C-alpha cells in the first residue's frame, strides 16, 4: 500500500514540532494562569531536593574522615545528626511538594482536555457542510478519542517528567561542575553518545509515531464507514473485499506501530547501558586520578579524593537516570505533537462565513398594518433590517418570496452543477422540482439555506440578498425535511422538540397530529416518552420520516423545503401524511423535491431539471399539454433514474 508522504502522516521538522508544543503550553498557561506556575515551582523544588543529597554525602564523608582520626564520636554525632535531620525534613517537604504537583497536574490535565474537546466541538458546529462532505466522520471522531488521549499522556506524564528530570539534570550538572571538572568532562562525553543515539533511534521512533496517529484515524474512518453501510456490504456479498481492504489499511497501521515501538523499545536499554558504562568509566578514571594524585580542577577548590568520588558516582547514576527518563518521553511527545497537529487542524478550520446582519423577529401588526417587534411567539415574522448609514431600523414583513436570478454553482471549481437557474417563488406558492438523480434538485435547496454559497447570480428572500441575512435566522425561517432522516438519542418528544426547543409538549403533539404521526406514536410502548437510540433503529423507516416531518412542523416556519420527504413512506401512509402535509403547507412557500410525480401534481409550478438546467416549467396541466419531458415522465414513456 502506498505510504503517505504528506499531510498528517509526514515526518515533522523540529521547528514545526516546537511550534505545536509551544502552542499547547501557551494554551495551558492561558487556561490555568495560577495553577501552572505553582505546579512548575513544586516540580522544581522537588527536583532540587532530590539533587541535594550528594552535597550532604560529601560533607558527611569529610566529617567521618575528620572524626575517625580523632575518635571523638560524640562530637561526630553532634555535627552529623543535625545534617541528617535537616535532610529528613527536606525530604518530607519534597514529598509534600511532589504530592501537590501530581494533584495539580491531574486537575490541569483533565481540565485542559475538557476545554480542548469543548473548543473542538464548538468550532466544529461553525464549520461549513463542505468540510463534512470532504472528511470521513470516523477520522473526525479520532480527534476526540485517540488524538486527545495523546495529549492526556503528554500533560499528565511526559511534560511533568521532562520538567522534573530535566531540572534534576541541570542541578546535578552544576553540582558536578562545582566538585570536579575532569570527571564532568567524562560525563559530557557520555552525554554526546546518548544524544547521538537519541537522535538516531528516537528520530525514527518519532517519525513512525506521527504516522501512526494518521493511520489510526484512517482505520477508524474505514470501520465507521463499513458499519454504517453493513447492510449494503452483506446485500452485495462484499464481505471478502471489505476484509481485504481493511487488512491493507490495518497492515499499514501495524507497520507504523511496529516500527515506532521497535525504535522506542531499543532506545531505553541502549541509553541505560550507556549510563552503566559511564558509571564504570567514572569509577575507574576517578580512582586512578585519586591514586595518582592528579590535581583537581573545580569551582569548590577541593582536592579530588574519596569524599568527592563517592558522591560523584551517585550523581553520575542520578544524572544518566534522569537523562534516560527524558529520552523515554520522546515517544510521548512525538505522539502528542502528531495528535495536537490534527486537533489544531480541526480547530483552525475556517468557520462558515456569516456577514449577515438582517435578523428574523416575531412581530405584532395593528389595524393600520404597522408592525412591532415582540418577545413572545406570535406566528408572524418580519425581517429586522438595521441601516448603518443613518442608524435606523426597518421591519419588513416576512412573506416567503424566494428568487434565484441567473444562479450558477459548482461544488468543485471548474465543475459547474447548476447553470443559469432563474426561479421566482411567490409567497404561498408550492414549487416542485423533478428530474433524474444528479439533475441539481437538492443543490438548489442547499443554496437557498446557504449550505453553500453561489459563485454567480443572486438569491433573494423577500427582496433581500440572502448574504445579508444572518445564517441562523435564515435557516430558522426554513423548515427542512431531508431525504436522509436523522434522529437523535432521546425520547420521541425530544426529537420532535428539536425543531423548536421552546415548544411545549402540547405543541409537539399537535405537530405530530398534523402530519399523522400521533397514531403510531401513541401505540409505542411509552408513547411520546419512548426512548430512541441508534438513529431510531427501533422504528420503521416510514415512522422515522414521519417524526422528522413533525419536527419540521413544530418549528412552524414560513418556508418549507421537502427533499423527498415521503420517499420512505408506503402508499397508504403517504395518503395519511399528505393530508397533514397539505395543512402544514397551507399559507407557506414550499419547495418540494420528489421522484413520485403523484406528489407534485397540485404544485403551483413544476420545474423539470436536466444536468443542472431548467428545461421545462409550468403547472401539471401545462406541462402535460406541452408533451415534453414531463409528459414522458408522467405517462411512463420515460423514467427517472
């Protein structure tokens, strides 16, 4: 399978890694301006206290050498024991500091992830529909699971370990410099060997850990896709091919994970054994220097002896051990940076633009036709239009007049889907679109509610360019029943109320009665309180669609868009729903998309589309009289694809 050489799976250079890491730390500081520095102070204090014993050991060895010559052990106790007691007190304080910073790390780590998930989800709600059309949903879900988990490991384990171990390395290095430059030079040589190994092996590990995150997202995306289409897979006996495709994707993930962990597992023992070798070299070289009486070069000015060599050996062990701990976190950092880049990519996605300033408000109307904005639901609406030029506000009654003037559009550049579409829907009219699959019927409705913005032409709503209308208000004025029904986890009542969150139970039940859904809902085990899950899997397709229609009805919008609203309902049920739909559409501007031509016979205007162009328009009788494409469709001499 070809390897991904660009995008998330590509190796990142140190500058990009540092940039992502810096952004994470900056966000952490912004979220926790007090806890963050307090935690750092606690970690540094704990690290400093763990470095001090070497100094005490040197002092105690000198004291023992001094008092062993005189034999005055009582005086030795008086000198040595206070140092021991002080060290014990220091360790107790260090334990308290360590416990405190671990608790603070837990608070900040989980809180940070909570805020990140909220930030991702909030930003995702503002993304254009185009983003979800071009990204697999399973891969998006991976941001909230695997990618977030890499940040958890970074914040709760890797970063605290790096800060603590790194500060210990700095403290111990300074103490070594204070005691012996000669021995420190040997340690520095060992550091260069460790750095070379870390760069060689750790770099390879980081590269494959970054690829691993992208491969996980791809694998989860494929699994989610197959789960959603499992019926199709089984109907067409596609199981073996699905297994083959999954094996290819899964093997690519295995390859990246294997190589990542192979490098990572090799790094730790090599670094550890370099530290052991360094310990032996320091012991041998230091012992030889002591026996040879080599003059010591140190900031302390102390002569090189056993009192320097013994604590120096312990410091060497401590130094290499903490350096090894730092190198162990390279993998966690690499994974976290890969996850962070994917998360930041989602967070940095350009939000759906909305420059609209005209809003939809409820109004009351007096006998003279003057409208006044109202805070209560009046079932009468107006467009509130502020004028920046003079600071005035005008209210234009919402009539439901929709006009498309010479509109052309393509989902992709240089691939035009709609060509020069001109439509004038008068208030209260029922406009029907018919045509074969891919003719552009749904695309027209997507432009009316601004799921996509047009390249050429104008779309006007009550004479107002829809680009001037705030998107939330534009869509609130449009009741939409989509071809694909989506129900959410919750009760039947909750799903109907989704159309208008402030609707009462009675409003929801009235909407269900209007569209003929009340009968079957009342026969459910718990009626309107029946719990739905898995997109209403415990209901038939027709029942699910009827709930979706009731959801649109409770919104009580001035304009309705019905995209194959009765496509999943049988003929008998369709007759029941049609009566309710007629009541629902009364007095509203309605756009209907239907394959069943029987459902559009009573439309005021029927538009026949072919390859993104309107080829015929007129009433049912007018189109039949023309004996064109619609006549062929209706009489069955030509069928819709």
